[in-house]
């Protein structure tokens, strides 16, 4: 994946700097996306009602992967594939917006890479992901469109475009 282009978001009234001095590199956001254990997933269904949940996931090779059963967030994604995901921290913020698609039995080496991304839950929660769970769906891939990151708002607020 090509590294996204960083710039400043347009946020009138908050004192966001006009220059690129002090913006965050993509590597800063990527590190937080990869190590996060809790992500907040935002979806909307056909009725446009928002739905927000904390969930596990894995950032792998420029995409975010999330798995689960036939829950509201999955029904929402089938009706409207637009979503946003945020790492749990409120002090080191990374928000990614994009569109999702459901994967059924992803092939190698993607399957193994996603499983490796989920390995972070083995020690902390005793969870062992299995590709067999994805044989009929239930695994979603977020393709990012844009992302936002900051640690000192608004000084280092950065937008990334993919």
C-alpha cells in the first residue's frame, strides 16, 4: 500500500495551524493502529441510525479487519458499507474512515496475516482467532479513505488521504 498523503484538516475556530510544520507522520498513526486492542467501530444502517461499539480488530497491510457474528454492526455494513474506526485512546487519537467489504474464506497469505494481527489477544484474553470462523463470512475488511490523528489538539492534528 502506498503511504497516505498528510495535510491539515479544515476545522474553523479551533486554531488548527495553517502550515504542515508539526503534523504527525503516518508511521505514528500506523503504530497505534497496529498495537491497539480496543477499537471503536461506528456504522449506520439503511435507517441512518448510528451504531457505535468497542470491538477487537487487527490492522494488517494497510487495512483493518474485524470479525464477529450476525450482530447489528454487520447488518449495518451489509446495508451501508461506510464506517469509521477509532483506537480507544483519547490522548493519542487515530480515526480511520472508509468502506468495508465482507470476506469469505480469505486466501493465503492474507488469512495468515490477519490471524497474526489477532495474536495480540492470545496473552491478554486467551482468544485464538481461527480462519475456519470465516468460511461463510463474518470477517470484514476496511479500506481506508481518510484518517485523522493527533496527540496535542489542535497543534499536531493531521489528516491523511489514501
